[in-house]
């Protein structure tokens, strides 16, 4: 099973890298149509590869199995913008791109309502500047979302225990994000 997931990750990562690199000549961070289509390509690659389970789950999601959904800890479309704005680093070195892509896949199980609240901490309206209301590494804390961790050798969420563990946030992405914080 792990080999299948790893293979799928590699295919989606490489295809996303190629798609963004092939659209580099179109990139204009001030053109909302260009930004949307290119960052959606990044989002689609991250979302569709179905990689990045952390074993973390919110307390509310543990208690509401029918309401569970995955939250990508990093907004994939925003990370796509980060990659395009830093193309000289991430689209010229596949290994660096891959590191960012894998981080973008990072997921935590939350409830659907928690996911909606997390989404509201950023704003990406057509034609307007992207806005970040709470830094990515502070979102869960800001909303009071308590996390539990499922032990590595367990598959059931009922085995999860309270944890202070969190995901590893890319410092370069957090630094880039500062220009969008309102």
C-alpha cells in the first residue's frame, strides 16, 4: 500500500512541477485570471494525490465520525502562488519543489465546520489581493482546535491521544505569507 501511495505522490508531484514550469512565461501575480488558473493547477495536484496523512485529528472530529474531512494545513493555492513568485528557486530545482509539494499535502482530520472556519482565515477574492487573517502556523490555536494523535501502529481514530504535536511549517512560506497578513 505504501508503495502505491508513494508512486502516486511522485507522479502528481512531477506532473504539477511540469505544469507550473510550462506556465512560467504566463505568470503575472497582478492578473487574477493567470493567478487563478496556475494556482488551481497546483491545488489540483496536491488535492488529487491523496497524500499527507499526519495521524492528527481534532477532538471534535474524533467525536463526530460522520462529519470528518481532511484539512490541508497549508492553503495549496497560496503555496502555488509562493512557488510561482519564487520560480527561480522552486521551478529550477525539482528537489526543492518536491519538498514544498510534500509539505502542501499535509492533512489533519477535522470536522466540516472546523474546515469552513479554517478556510475563513484567508480570503482569495477575484481581483483583490490575497489576504491572510491568521498566520498559517497559528490557525488551529486561534480557533481553539485541540489535536489528538493516532499511534503509528494503529488505524482506528479511537486510539488517538491528546497531543501538543503539530505539523512542521516551512519557514520560507511563513516568511512569504507575512506580506499578505492583514
